[in-house]
């Protein structure tokens, strides 16, 4: 794992980039103007159009990430940069830098763990590709239903968050499903999320989107199901168990309510299938219960570890022996 390479500033602006030469200079300068006290970091993800050099000339500190994918870039940001407050935005000039102070204010005040810039497109037809509006709606509905939330924008790349979030947020996604994973992780840990409406602009001329509608869309849906299985195992496997149980009962009732000829192969097949489904139902419910108990134990350990780390940090700041 990479070591921390920069001293801890109060506010760090994190900008992941891949071939954003057309916009990165303006983005860096806009955020420098909006947050003069912040340090601007650009993470160049194998750009071949000079994005990193342009960002450096504009006044940003540039890091490179050789693993291709936005998720890898975000993980590298969390590993390499220490700050009290973080603000993450894309390098394509679609998010308004002049809302940066408003974005970080709830985090600095301790009123929220993460602030999400809830996108309101200036021109929806121009800002979003075809099917993106439906895809965003579907993802939002699924996550709100599964986690009992009421978020309006799951996939926004404009986010402010605290040091605690950066230290404790595991990053498993490697592509454009990273925003979805960040939202789900925060919901699972009961962190406070606040949404602030921000205008979402279309990309300027010369800037091209790297998002693949169907490939990345399916990746996001798979990520939701994967995290649902991991973080809501009793619901996930319990639902599977109920489904198998219903099928088993239907099969059993079919066998009982109908008259079958002697030696019927269909009746025998139904009996075997119903018994198998009943066994699968019990196995699924057992898996859900066991994984739920394991998750609960990990949450307990995580809470204790977090408190211990906070005490150690306080001891170091006061010049005392943290033990």
C-alpha cells in the first residue's frame, strides 16, 4: 500500500482525470479561486494528452495512478492524501466550482459526514446521454428501497467528506461504479449524508465522456447486488429462502391435490424438486443468519478500533503518550 505523501492540509480538492486536457486548466483555476486555502490535487490516470502537465502548470499537485479505472484513482487518493476535509470533483468542468465552499461547509461544521452535489442539469438532453436518466432513476430507486434511504442522486461525482470517511471507507470498485459504492458504504455505516442541489453542465466542446452506457450501467447494477448481498445478508439470503420455500410448497400442493397415475415420472420429479427446494430454502436462510452475525461482529470491532485510533491521534496532537 502506498504511503502518505503529502502533509495534512485543512482542505484537499481531489480531481481524478483521464484525458481532460481540454478542461483541466479551467477546473484547477476555478477551484483555486473558490477555495484559496485549499490544496488542489489532480490524479492523472494514464492520460496521453498532456492532462498532468497542464494541471501542474495551472497550480495543482499532480499524482499519477497507473491502474486504469476511476475506482483505483479514488483508492489512491485516500491512501496518499491526508486532510481534514476533502472535496472531490471530476475534471471535465461539468460541476460548478463556485459552490465548493457551500459543499464543504456542513462537513467542516460537523453537521454531515458526506455532502453530495445533487445534479440538476442545465440542459438535460445535452448533459445526459440517452438512457442515463432512466439508469440513474433505477439505481436510485433500488438503493433507496434496499437501504431505506431517500437520496436523490446516487451517482454524482461532486462530493465533500470528512477525514473519518476517507480513513474508513473501503474501496472495492475499480470503474465508474465507485460513486454508487461510496453512497452504499455511507448508508451502511449510518454516516450522515446531506445533498445540495448544484447545476450540472454539459461537457464543453473538445471534452469526451469515457462512460459506456450499457457496460458501466450493468457494472453499477452488479455492484448494487453485490453490496446488497454483503451488507444486507439476512434480507438477501432470507429473500432467496422465502422464494425457494414458496416454490417448494407450490410443488408439494400440486403433488397432494392432483391424482397421478401409478409410477408417474412427473410426480416423482416434482417430489424430488420440492424436497430440493425446501433444503435450499433452509440453507439460504442459514447462510443469511450466519453472515449477518459475522457482519455485526465486524461492526463492533470496527467501532472499537475507530475509538482507539481517535484516542491515539488526540494523544499525539497533545504531545502525550497515546498508550
